[in-house]
C-alpha cells in the first residue's frame, strides 16, 4: 500500500465470469499470488458470472457450446440436463475458484479505471482503490442490455421487459406477446412463450438466417474472424451468432413447422395497445419482450479514452491498441466460452512482456528490456 492508501498490485482482473477466471487461472499458474500480486474483483453477489442471472427455464441441457474452464473439467451427472444452467454452472465456478485459490473479492463495483501515478493504472472501486501495472477487463455484456428506441414507446399500456429481466414463460400465460429480436435468446423466448401465451408475434430488423447442418471448425473460425475484423477496426463488436446464423435444432425445426417462427419486419411505431407498421398493419399486445442483445460493459474504462471514432475499442489480440496496459477478454471474438479461455491465456502472456519492463519504460526497437522470473513465468 502506498502513502495515499492506494494498494499496489501487478494485475487487477475485473470480472469473474469465464474470461476473468481464465485470466486469473493463468496468472496463478504463472506463479503470481492472489491478493499480493494480482486481485480478482467481481461485482456479482456469488460465483457464476452472468450465468447466475439466467432464467430458470434455461436448463443446462439447452446450453450449447459450454466449454470447461482451463485446468478443471466440467463434470455433470445424469440429472443435470434438467437443472437450471445457473445452478449447474454456478456450482462449477464455485468449485473452480476454491480449487485454484483465486480469492475473488465480491461484491465489488469498479467505478473507474484512470491514469495513475508512475505509469500505473488507478482502479477505483466500492472497496477502495488499487494501483496496477496492468488490467484484465472481463466484464462481459450482461450489465448493459440494449433497449432500442421507437416512436410511441412511452405510450405503451402493457409491460415491456428485456432478456436481462426474462423470468421464464409462466408469466406470459394467456397474454399477447411481441418478441423483438432475431438472435438465439429471442428464438428461445419465443418458443417457450408460444406454448402458454394467447398469441405471439415475432419481429426482427433483418430476416433471420437459419443454419442447417453441423457447425464445422472451419465455419467457426471464419465467423470469429469476421467479428475480430470489426474489433481491429475499432467498431463495436457483433456477436458470433449474428455471423453464423441460428442453428436449426430439433425444437427450432418443429417451431418453424408450427408457424411459431413466422417473422414480421420491424414495426414502425409502438401504440398504447401494441405496435403498428406504416403499411397499415397493427398487432395488439399485452407485453413487448426486447430480446435485442447487450453491449460491452466498459463504461468504467472511459477515463482512459480507449474508444475509437467507430464506437468500439480497437484491440489487437487482447490488448487495447490505445493502452497496452489494458487487456479486454471476453470481448468481441473472445466472447464465446472457448474464446474466453484462450483470451485469458493470451492476455497473461502479453502482460508478462509488459511486466518485463520498468514502469513507464517504452518498448525499444534496440535495447533489451529488463528481465525477471515473474515476467518469464507469465510468458510461459
């Protein structure tokens, strides 16, 4: 701790979801000690990342592409497919944090990351401030649900809610529901609600793209590359599913046959009783459910001025181009669970090169940077 009550640390990890825990694991594996050389801060009340907030009807058996965290397999029993994913994955994250002694501090809100003294970053939180050589930002998107604005929205007499507040289908029994959004969450909500609602209407900005056949490794790499290209250009990242399309599962194929996924183009305005289109079409509704996605939760990084004119943070690998001390994991192309694992390891390797140098020392084309066992271990 320095003279001003700010605690000195090598690395602050912000967020303890898949990406944050992966980064913490690799820091620990490199030999850094939690609470002394790195610290993990999480604002959630318990382990589980964003999974702990998922709706109860999203059972583990409905989760696609969940990859284990590095160093510990995700072992489930025969009854786990029917359990809420929030319970199954929350328990796994809890066991993971304990096994590797990551000492996650929670609930801690990170309010701002700004330039500090001596070439360090000042991380300001609800539990005091830290002075860090580097930051691994793994805050995901769940805290920033995106609500589009449409004319007349404030006049709607029914209920409006977002995926972030989705309680499960039971609350929509007997109601007329408009589901907005063409992603995976929108179709999942729609298929559940259609079984109990009086009527459902699906609207999307663009015609949905349904992907038939297996999701090959080559297809996945191509999709991630498209997302990565946006991030490299400093544009806001898009989700991987927006590039790959919606995989046609058995349940989705059945819903298409039954007409549940008959889609309408986006309405032009919202009325007190529903929605209307300029061509004269109207739909009555009791509820509008906005399954319109999320945006990266990175407002706390605003003091560093990392955003580009395009609205996003330009990233090379995991490193923010505007500030090599800041690494974004679980951002853009690393937003998938397997991508988050890889990004955590890559960030730690990059940070090893940073810690090799004296604070404030510029990267030199010629001279050799200062070495050290700690930096060597981080790069391993």
